[in-house]
């Protein structure tokens, strides 16, 4: 199979297409090249349940209309998922390798930071009350203990994640 060249206007649903058509890699001029999503098939889109996510402290998580709903109770870190094969990834991370993590999120009010603990990288600060994509790159410093979680959740805040993915730099 040969290369396919596609010209498109980049919209917020480009990452969704990457997740649903997992064998596609997109090369945007000036950007690093990333491969298919490393999320297990059927995961990262919250069709049923909360997948492998875990609430911190007394916070609660639930599936709300095919989105992970994280409700603050007493822990600013919200909820987390370990970035490893044993949870919802197809493989463990490779130490020293660059990955791109993306999540489509919204909040009811206030602001919540999306964060990868281990390399300690903020993905973005969610302030929108409708869904938006947030992304950032990080270098894995552990094969199984890098953690996707929140920072700075506070009283009255609810965060929703309806899609997320992680890709390895090719």
C-alpha cells in the first residue's frame, strides 16, 4: 500500500478520526509524526463504564452519556489511569520515548489541569464548558508508572472526558 496525501482543514475532531481509524498516521508539516493510538480497542471512548480509571480519595467517577465524569469531593488530583498495558494501553511505555497524549474534555465551572505524573507535564487547563481537545507531548520516564490525572480540582468542580488517546512518536 502506498502513501496517501490528504489536504484538510484541521478541526477538533481530527484526533477522533485517529482513534477510530487506528492504522492512520498523520504528518502535518512542521509537526512530529505519531503513529496509531495505543489505547486498547473499544477503550478511551467510554462506551460502557469508567474503563480502568480510579478516583482519588472520596472523589467519584461515573459514566455519564459515554463520558468519564469526575466529581470533586476531597482530592485535587481528581482521578487517574496508569499508562500501561495492564490498564487500557496495548503496550507498556518505553522509557526515553516521546508520546503525545490527547483528551477531549469540559468542566462545569472553574478550571482543572490535565497532567501526566512521572514526567510532570501539564497537558492543558480545561476551562471550557463544552468539549475541546487538549494535547501535549511527554517523554516516558517509566514503563508502567506514568499516570494521567488531574491537578487543582476544587469544590463544586466536575470534569468530563469523552475521548482520550496516546500515540508514540514514530
